[in-house]
């Protein structure tokens, strides 16, 4: 994952709404291990200290 952020929180949810992954963002390029997640569609949210969350969809094949 590459972002313009250097600080924030990454959260990923399954389509039922369960939190399945969290990660603290410490630089603008981060590696997030998703090996434990089954194939499917997930919703992610990136929160920043200045309060502008970003939300998106991610699919694991």
C-alpha cells in the first residue's frame, strides 16, 4: 500500500462488518500481511490524525 500519509490507522472489515485487520501507518509505504484472510471482498478505512478518513473496497482472489 502506498499513500501520501505518514501517520494513521488502517482497518479492514469483512462484508458482515467484523473487524479483521488493523495496522498502524508509520510511513507513506506500508506492507500489510493479508495471508490469514480468506478470499473475498473487504472494506477498508484509513483514518488520519487530522480526521479525514478514506474508505474503499478491496478484493482478495
